[in-house]
C-alpha cells in the first residue's frame, strides 16, 4: 500500500492510499456540523452532502438503490436512513 502526500484547499498536508479526496484534518474540524444525519458514518454523510441531500425531503426523492450507488454509502446506513424517514412520516421513493 503506497501513501501519497496531498494538500487540501485549506493547506493541510496529509497522506492517502486511495483516490478519496477528503482531507482528514478538514473532516475532523467539521464534526460539529453533521445535523440530522449525525448517526451516519462520515463517508455516508459526505455521500449525501456530495449529492446535495441536506434534508429528509431531499432524501425521500431517491430510491434505496440510488442512495446505495453513491460513493461512500454502504448497506449499514440504510436502516438508519429508513428510521429517520419513518420517524418523520416519509419514505424512500419506490
């Protein structure tokens, strides 16, 4: 496994072995900004954010299959998302 040094837009230096562009330093600084999707893993939250899903109403416009196709979203996140939607009287698109 080869690590590549990278520099984010904020100037943080970090090393990564994958193509993932996320700066771990910036991600640690953002932990307080997770909102309604706080129960999700960081990759799953970023997957929603990268697809401009910032509310349950946005989320309800997608099917489970579409959500799983997002980079960073895994099957373990679906029960959490289903419960969030259900608790607010909405569901995934069929």
